[in-house]
């Protein structure tokens, strides 16, 4: 099978899975679409691995197609935010309706697949901003603890009355 038709068949399959996970159903009377991801998310254990598994498939396909590393990083961040939102029961399921990491990652893969386009400025901006937010989330608790220790250390000792 030629590489071009193999890639077309692969993308057709990935599109079907992304649609199934992200927007196969529509809420009647609205334009709001959702897929199986928020529904499967209601099942403990199984719901937590469905979207990350598909993200892993998309990432491995992107790696195989030599998608630029910054685009792969952006795909990882999309999947990471999706997984982070999924940590919160019910809220994560509602967020899955609006945060469509699978669709976005597939669009990135299709746009940048060989012979695709070069990464855009927005790819770099997204990766840098998301990295900065992650670093802030990592170091903010540490800075708060240090601040609390310094405050307690410098607080005058209570005077015991006799």
C-alpha cells in the first residue's frame, strides 16, 4: 500500500475516533456537541484512561510522521489539561464537553504532518505560556511555604505574663 493512501486511511480512522470521543452527539436545541469521552468519564477507572490513550495514539502517529517537536509538545499540553480537568469528578466531565483535546490534537497532526507546515508562532506561544503556568503551579506552593516559614520565624515570641 503506498504511503499516501496509508496516511489517508490512518487519518480517516483517527478522524472517526476523534469524532466519536469529542462530538458525536448534539444537545437538542443547541449547537453544543459532545462525544463518548464525558460519558465514559463517569465510569471510574475506564474514563480516566480513554482520552489519554487516544492522545498517546495521536502522539505516536505525530512522532512517526516527523511532526515538529514544538507541535508534539502542544499536543501533550492539550492532553495534559484534559487529564487535569478529568481529575475533578463531574466538573471534569462537563469540561470534556468544551475542552476537545482530541479534535485539536488531530487538527495539529493533520496540519503539521509530513510534508506539513512549519510550526506557527501560536504553537510556540502556547507551549511557552503553558510551560510558564505549569512552572508557576509547581513553584507557587513552595513559595507560599517559604513565605509562611519566614513569617513564623520573624514573628515575635509571645510574652508570658506572670
